[in-house]
C-alpha cells in the first residue's frame, strides 16, 4: 500500500508541474549545442534511429540535441518540436526529473509503447509492482533501475498494449 501511495504522490507531483523554475524558461527556447554521443539522432542507412530518451534523466533541457527542435511548454511539462509524444518534466533549474513517453519508436531499456506487459517483463524482468492503476484504471508495471522509477501503463488490462511509459528520477 505504501508503494502505491508513493507512486501516486510522485505522479501527482510530476503531472502538476513540480518545477519551481518553469517561469524562467521561455515558451520557446532553442536547445544548446548538439550532443556528440548516443543521445543524438543516429542515421543507419536510410533510417533514422529515435533518440535514447531515458539517458536524459538528470540533464538540462538546454543541453538537448538541436535535432529535437525548439522547446515549448505543454501539459505542465516541456516538449520539443521534432520529438513527438514525449513530455519532459523538470525539478529545479530545468534539470529533467521525469519523462512521459507515448512514442512507439522510443526504446526504454529494451521495451516500447505498444508492447504487452508480458513482452515488457520478458525484456526487463519481473516488476517490483504489477497491478491495477488506481488513478486511471488499467494495468501498471513498475520497475526500479538505478535512480529511476519506470512505470509502464496499459490502457485496459494486463493483456492490452502499453499506452505510455513514465520515468521518474529518485535523485
């Protein structure tokens, strides 16, 4: 029960815009220098690979690759014009402390939106919590990897595809 309360509290904080410095961010910020490592888009033949979003936990919005486009405030978080269906949430000084992913192309530790909970478990392993999402219904799988809490949400039951993934920093 305590796990559920902590998870609900964390989700509520992120969804309510827990950033105290959001006013310091303009509605349209151009990201800083392009990253030269795996964080940037990588071309393989004719196909571009999506960015590795989970690695951005703890980094600043301004240090995002220029390919992601301009930053805009949306849904109590920040979105990039060229990165679809991903919302970044910040804590202090625009440091990324939460990421909500609905983009089916983005890899999250080997799993993606659209997979079934069984497929997610086959890749990541057994979750620390697997049960009903008390807030919105459906199924939730909760994993803890390092300093990151990862929640996979299925829309209706444990056999339906994952509709979104939420990453929350424990730092």
